């Protein structure tokens, strides 16, 4: 029978050195199992659950310290590791720039075909860049991770580093979809129409404004149904869908980088195969994301479920791959 902490020990054994396992992780897991068994024996069900959660939190903190000390500290990096990481970062930046430029080609052609132009073409294209970055940052960061962890010389340190560095594009995505993209969307509408008095629609609202609008419509549905930010009226489902979708996109760079690492660990280290699998995951992710919109308006699912389901599917697959690899790995005791 699997006891609380057994899977944590198996997971830590894949990433922590033997010294850290014996001095830090094993005593922590032993305390967790002892406290949990005592709570269950005494009939304190809720206390056993609290002990389990507290153990997970303590393990997360200790695991992060061990990973930094054993692998991610600068003194532990080899020159080859540094070169590979720099190349991966350069690959990510180059891909983001190229893909963003490619996404600008269709609106550029449309603009050049217009007979009436009320604003500079370059300014209009600049306002469309943040929209493209909402997608290209995730794709570029993930394919950069594929470059880093793919190939024969797969490094555990490199896998840890790319996952940690994936927090950066997620933070940038948070600022982009939360505030920069709404402002650029509004600037685009004003530039195209030549009017400065256009009221905002859901795509032009920041995260804070979306939250406030949702609360207003929820409290006063009759009055708010006639409230216009632009041409269409405010619909509660539409507002909620925009709100949750943006939050889901914030976590997508980190999620897909973890997914790419899990593929390299549990499936294959060949870069071309990793790239194909990751691109297939991108296609499925965005199909689910945009396909869920119709289900929301048909009343089949909630906006929360439609927005977060693609993230949940990718996270589930990554978790299963990691668990599969952990189950095939030798235990810590055997390794010693």
C-alpha cells in the first residue's frame, strides 16, 4: 500500500543528490508519514488531511532549496551547460521575433489594400504586436526548451533551468494580456476609426476592469444588458470567458515548457520528434481553447471550464509522463 510521501520521495530521488535525500528529504517524508498515521489512528480525518497538505508545502520549499544548491547555483554550471542555455534563450527570442513578424503580414496586406487610411501603417501594425505575442511567447519559449533538453546530452540541470526560466515569459505574458494588449487593442480601434471617443469592449478591458464589469453585470443584469463598451452589449458569459482565458494564457508558457521537459524525460530526446509533438499539442490546445467559446454560449459548459480545460489536459499529460518515468526509475535506496 502506498503511504503519503512515497511518491514525493520517488520524485525527489530523480532530482536531488544522495546526500540531500538522506539528510533532508528522507527525514521530512518520515515525519510526514508518522504524523499522518497518528492522526488516522486517532480518528482525526481532517487533521490527517491538514498534515498531508502541510507536508506537501514543506516538501516544496525543501525541494526548491535542494535543487538550487545542487544544480541551479551558478557555481555548479559547466561551460557547456552555459553555452547550451544561452543558445536556447537565443533560439526562443529569434523564434518569437520571426513568428510575430509573420503574424503581422496578413494585417499589413489588408492595410495596404485599403483606399482610405486614417493612421500610419506602422503605428497600426505596432498596436497588433501584443496580440501576436500572446501566442508567440508561449510557442517560442517552448521550442527554445525543446532545443535545450533535446539531443543526446540531456542534462537534468538544463531541464531544471528551463522550467525555472519559463517563469519569465509567464510573467511577461501576465503583463501583456492583462494590460498591454487591451491598451493596444483600444489604440488600434481609435487609429482605424479616427475617433477618440470609442468605448471599450471586452477585448479592450484590463483584467481589473473585466473583473469590475463582471461584478456590475452580475449585480444589475437588467440595466447592464443595455450597457455598451462599443457596438455589442455586455454579456456576462463573454466577460467571464475573456477573463478566465487571459488567466489561462498567463500560465501557458510555464505549462508548455514543463510539458516539453516531460516529453523529453518520458518519451524521446530527439529534437525533431519533440518539436512535432509539441506543435501537435499547440494545435490541440488552441482548438480546445477557441472551440470552448461556442460551448459557453450554448450553455454546455461554464466559462471557467472552457478556459482552463486545455491547461488541465496539458498538465495531466505532463504529470502522467513524469509519473511513468518515476515508476520506471530505481528507488533511492537501490541507487545508494
